[in-house]
C-alpha cells in the first residue's frame, strides 16, 4: 500500500483504490536521473541565493549523488510505497541526511518539478533520436552510392511507371529522414526553456534565480509565463508527433521491403539475422522486422492521439489528468530508439538483387513516356496527340508480347511514320532513366548530385 498522498490538508487515510489510481512510481521511476539532476541544480541555486545554508546544500548535494549511485548499482530499487519518483527521492534523501533534506523542496512545487523532469527526458531523447536518424541517413547514402546505375521500375499506384535507379529510390527515404531530423532539432530548440522555479502556477515569493538553474541544466533560459509552464505539455506532444511522422516513413519503407523481399519481386534479400522461419513450413523466411516496424506505427500513433485527448479540455494550470502524459511518451521513445537501430542494421546488411530489378524493368513499358516526349520535341506533335500515338505503340508491343523498348523502328513506324530512327535508342530503359536530368530527377548524374548534397548536409550536423 502506498504512503499517504502528501498533503497537510487531508486528515483521513486515503482510499486504497485512490492510492492505487494515484501511484505513478511504477512508470515515472524512469525519470530518476532527471529528478536528481533537477534537484541538484535547484539546491545549488537555493544556496547561491542564501535561501538555504551552504552546509545544508552540501548535505543535499552529497545525498543526491549517493542516491543516484545507489539506484545505478541496484541497491535502491524504487519499488517502495511512495506515490511517485519525486517523493521517493525526497523521502530517501530525508532518511539519509535528516532535516536538510526537507529544505530541498523550498521554492518549488511538484508541478514545476515534474514539468522539469519530463522536459529534460524529452529533450535528451529528442537529440538521441536525431542522432540515430543521421546514422540511418548515412547508411542510406552508402547503399545509394553502390546503386547509382542499378535500374528499378519506378511505380505509381503500385504499377510500373518509369525507369529509375535504386539509389534514387533510397534517396527518397533519406530525404524523408532529413525532414524528420530537422523536426526533432527544431523541437529541441523551441522547447529548450527551464520550467523550474515556476512552483505551483504563479511563481514564488522566495528570491530565487531561475537563470541559474536554467544555465546549470543546459536550457537556453527560463520559460516566460509560469501559469503556462506548469500546464504545458506541447513538448511531449511534439516528440510524439515527430515520432509518429518518422514511424510513418519507416512503415512506408517497411512495406516496400516486405514486397521487395517476396518471391514475386525478389528485389532484395534480407540477412538471416533479420528474418525468422515458420513454425510449420521449413522453407519460409519471413520479413518479421519490417512487418513489426510497420505494425508499431499504429502503436505510436495511438500514443499521440491519447495525449492530445488528455490535454484537450484541461483548464489552467496543472490537473491530475496530466499524470497520463508519460507512459505513452516513454513507450514511443523506446519504440523509436529500437526501430531506428534495427532499421539501420537491416538496411546496411540487406542484399540488393540488381538482376531481379533489371528483369522487372522489362515489364510495363517503362519508357513509353519517352516516346511521347520525343514526338512532342522532335516531331512537333501536340502532347495529347503524342499521348494517344504512344498508347497505340504500347498496344502493338502487347500484341507482340514485347516491351516497348524491344520494338524495332519498323514496328514503331507502322503506327506513325513520323517516328524517326533515333527514337529506338531513347526507348532503352537505361537511356530513359538517364534522360531525366532535371534537378531532383533520377538520372545517375542527378542522383549522385543528391547524394553529394546530402553528404555535405550530414557533415554540417556533426
């Protein structure tokens, strides 16, 4: 049974059910590092301002260091009957150093204390996720470098559309991850303000210096308005949104990996380290990692919607509903970290089947648009007419059981005599791919340009 909920006002013993409902230690004990870090900075400021004595500060500082080491060594398990991590640390400190420990909570409230601990956790993991995104981008770049000339059928509506190279396709995901990285970094900068010193909602009459604690904790400066600060969970919503968007990108890639590794496609082969077998069919090699990554996207989306729903009707300032802010964030952060680590490893070790991709490029008449473009540029035919002429050529190829790139000049001219000899070379899939040299296009030259630009961008982030 948890200890009585801390209050000087309540005289009756709390309901056991209330104690169970209110107890957050089983999950918020994850914040012990941040709680101790914040308390050390707060104690330093109190002593510097003359609010507590130097002697009390030194006892508090050493006591907090000792508690941290006890937790790290597994000696203090945080499995007691305190209602949350904040009371657990404070109770342990008071047990160790006596009355000095009771002075630590001067000029602060659990409202600003939890806002601080949670923000520190989110800020730290925001940058850890950002670093993992950079590592994944670097892996995408490495794979792209090896596949600048590897032909792949580019698709729309999951139908063969135009020939591209595999590096170009991979760079599309690198571009998504670049945006994800920028979102996390922008969120870090926007939320890098210190809540501590706001107390319950209106500040404190004690002569504190919030700039001191902000500086010691690595924040840019204190938050502007205390009423907003203790009720603000935008930083938690941002990391949840950023993770959901990132996982949506991972899910899209995962879907392609599931398809590409199937017998029908065969474009890639995942390492045996990143696949599983069947319990009944010995021949099976299942792409469980991309399937799990795809599935976990729904999990993190749910965490985002959950917190948005918790926050939507809360009056200022703090409300106990906000105790529901942490578990979803902890879960999404854990999911994001694991997902990025295993995705990076899987992409690095997968085998690209260039022969299968090349073979697939001969299905679907990928260079048909090149014929239409040729008729517009060289024969002066309006595009809509050229479009219909090309459709007739595709029908001819279908009748012959050939790809459009395999038709002879005689075949092409049987549809329209304005088609000249040079068009045959243009219909080759590799020529078609390399013809797309507009900025951001799929030609090998433009793809290499994209790789170089992104490589330089990554270096600037280091």
